[in-house]
């Protein structure tokens, strides 16, 4: 949910609309594809345990990528 806010924080004011648009576009397209195709396939093949493992893995990847971005942003401001 905070991806849009995070993207707007990283770009200049002139590019705020573009950043919000790209965040929404890739969020909806990526979410639709992964929810319908990838997640459904994993649940069909491995059951709900595989589905919840995918969700947990995605959360870990999101935390790592956010931490790397915050670190890079802090380094660029220093």
C-alpha cells in the first residue's frame, strides 16, 4: 500500500504524476498476472502451504528491496 507514497518520495516534484502512474500500472498488471497465473498454479500444484510460502517470500523480498532503497536514498542525501 505504501509503494505509491514511497515512489513519490523518491522522485522530483515534476515527475510525481509519472511516478504515481507507473507505480499503479505495474502494481495492477503485476498483481493481476501473479494472482491469476502464478499464484493459482502454485496453489494447484502444492496446496495452500505453497501459496502462503510464496506470500511470505514476497514479503521478505519486499523488505530487502525497501531496505536497499532506503539505504541508497540516505547515502545520496549525505
